[in-house]
């Protein structure tokens, strides 16, 4: 197969979370790391995503 290059659009989030929702999502991310369903790096990216929505 020839080299095929697909340009990926950067996803942007315009989701605004309430402070309560963001707090719950942070707690879920913390739990996922503790239970080893998510790596620490993934948690950091997820928290950055939450921060974008602010």
C-alpha cells in the first residue's frame, strides 16, 4: 500500500462543566489511576481537557 497520510483535525472542546461536575470528574480520574485503569499521563491529559472547558 502506498504511503497514505491522513491529516487529523485537532479536537477542540467547548464543553463547559459546572464546578460540581468538574470536581466529580477529577475524583473519577483519581480513582481510575488508583485502580490502574488509567495511567498518570492520561490523567494529566484528562485534567487538562477539563481545564480547557473552564
